[in-house]
C-alpha cells in the first residue's frame, strides 16, 4: 500500500474533501466549508500537475458541494462545473465516466427550478433536455445505475411540470410514474440507493395522484429503514426528506396531526444539520 507521501497532493485533498462532504449529511453543514477548502487545494494541485483525471473528479465534487448551498448562483455554478467535467472526460476518451457525470445535470436543473421560481419553467425544460441526452448516452453504454438515476431525475422534473401545467397535470404525473417505475425495474440489489430514490419518487407521485396510498406508505417506510440503518451510519438528511413526504401522505389521508408531527421531525433534523427546511418542505 502506498504511503501518504507517495499519493499526489491533489488525490489526498480530493479524498479528504469527499469525506467532509459526506459528513455534512450526518454530522452537520459546517463540514461543507472544510470540503470547500480541500477542494480548492485539490483543484490547484491538479492543475499544476496536469492531472486531468483528478481535475474532472474535482469538478464533479465541486458541483455536489455547491448544490447543497441551495442558492441560484451556487447551483448555476454547479451546472457549469458538471459541464466542464463532462467536456474534460469526453476529451480524454472516458465516455462511460462522462455519461455517468451527465446524469447529475437534470437533478441540478431540478434544484435550480426550485430555488429560482422566476425562471422555474425554463430550468425544467433545460433539465428535461439534458436528462434525455444523459439517459440516451447511458442507455447506449448500458450503464445501469446511470439509467436508474437519469429516469428518476426526469421523473422529478415531470412532477414539477405537473405543478406548472395544471391542464395536463394528470398526463405529467402518469409520465413521472412511468419513469420512476422504469428506474425501479432497472435497479439491482447492488444499487439500493438508486432503487430507494426511485421508490420515493413513486411514493410522491402516488400521493399527488391520490391513489395507491398504501403502496406509498410501504415505500416511505422502506426508505426510512434504509436511510436510518445505512452502512456507515444514519443518513440524517435523507431521513428528514422521508419524514417530509410522510407528512404529505398523512395530509392526503386526512390525519393532519400525524402530518404535523412528521413535518416537525423533518424540520428539526434539517435545522440540526444546519440546512434550511424552507427549501425542502
């Protein structure tokens, strides 16, 4: 095994940034500042060393970190970073890695549409265009996990279209359900994270449709168990998200007291981590 002295500086800083990024979702948002410091060091070292492989990874992690800041400028910058990452990967002949990186674009446009309501619909359409291209590339290369993620994120964008286009709301919800269902079918036991996200999307779609609410409850309970007992420790951020969906389910069922309890649980968890609950609830 190589000693830490033999590992290039950019690789050490990148690895540490990834650790801090993950800790933000289990221990608190303060770890994102530490991730940013390590990423800045990793980017500088990668450029100086001409290490394009590490630089592409830096771009991808920068995008993930910026996305958590939940501001329009930060998420727009994250989109730029992913596009730079894809361009660099394509230029170095790493088409599979480029296709996997592209899948995050529809998720970023979804988040941008959420925090920039004045231009929400434009972001949704950009996300759909980017997502369809990402899914096409992933399908051509038979990248199963990327296909799962791409279908899920396109489903998320269809849910946003359902909010914006009330006249065709049912149609958009049906398309979303189909995309989530496709993601669920494609996911394997080796991609439980992808499978659970797809099923959370199905749960939300069922709640919006007002049908199969028992199925929605089963999916939400499954997700709560998964994130609460996740390998490496509870994923508190995701647990909070599940509670927020449970609140919406209880509202749909008419149990508003249970809904308030779940919503308060979600808000408390997000605030304890240092994230703004207003963005999520």
